[in-house]
C-alpha cells in the first residue's frame, strides 16, 4: 500500500528544518520536521498563517508563549507526559527519569511518549534529556539529523 500524500496547510522554512503544518478544521494537529530542501508552501488558511506567525515569533524570541487551538490525541499516558513537558520552562531541561518519577512511570515509556508527540516545539519534548545530561533521543532517533534539531532548539532557548 502506498503512503498517503499529506496535504499540508503550510511549509515553513526554519534554520533546522522545514516545518510541515497540518490542520483539521480549527485545530492544529501536527507539526512535522521535513528536510531543508522541501518545497515551501505559503499558509493556505487563516489558522495556518497564525501557526506560522507564532512559530516565527518563537524563532525570534524563545520565550514566546504559543496561543493556538491544539488537537492533542494520544493515550492517557502520552497526554500526561506531554502535560508534564509543557511545564518545563524555556531554557531549562529535565530528564526522562525525572518525568517518569513524577508520573509513576518508566523512563522508556516517557521516551516513547516524547517520540509520539505530534506537536513538537509547542509541546517542547526537546527539553527532555538523558539522566546523565546527554541529549537522549529525539523524534524516535538516537543519532543523526534529529539530534542536530534538538541541539539547535536547546541552544536557541539557552540564549
């Protein structure tokens, strides 16, 4: 079976990736990291334009607070992890183990929930790192471009 072609409502260029914006009705459902050579797409509706404007504001000012209608699916555990992640202040990090302890869960389960996050940057899973201070994983990867994106986001927020 062929992969379905996703119909993005915008594709925004950032220093680390092209962000593919997916919207259903009045809800932001997904932000996807696409390769830097992906063809850009101007916002096709008002909400996509607002999402792009807010992402640009974050890229200029890492302490920017997003105010968007989010469609957050996921399991009960995933939503609890994502809620905990949203409580990590800009410029700070916490470990998978610390979130697991807070939620009476396991670090690997927290990592899987981070990997399932469909709204990165807004739900800042890049702020979750390994207990030893290493980066840990990102976007279900333990090396390569995803970790470069995580490094960029953390450095951006530490300035």
